[in-house]
C-alpha cells in the first residue's frame, strides 16, 4: 500500500489564501470599485515646468 501524503504548512497556507480570495471575489472586492488610495511621496524631487517660449 502507498503511504498517505502529509499536507505541509505551506500547502495549508495556500489553501487558506485561496479560500480567502474566493470570499473576496464573492464580496465584489475585485470588480474595480475598491481601489487603494495612493498618496504621492514627497521625497521625490519634481522640477518646475518652464513657461512656453513666445516666438513672433
């Protein structure tokens, strides 16, 4: 007889994540209405734009 395969902790975590994701899908979390709010970092340097040159 073949030995029974043990379920590892990694596989258990994957099963739990899949179940959680399915619940989120059923709740409508992935239909585009729920977007994370992103705050722009103030650490980056942004250059000031020069006014357009006027030519006659």
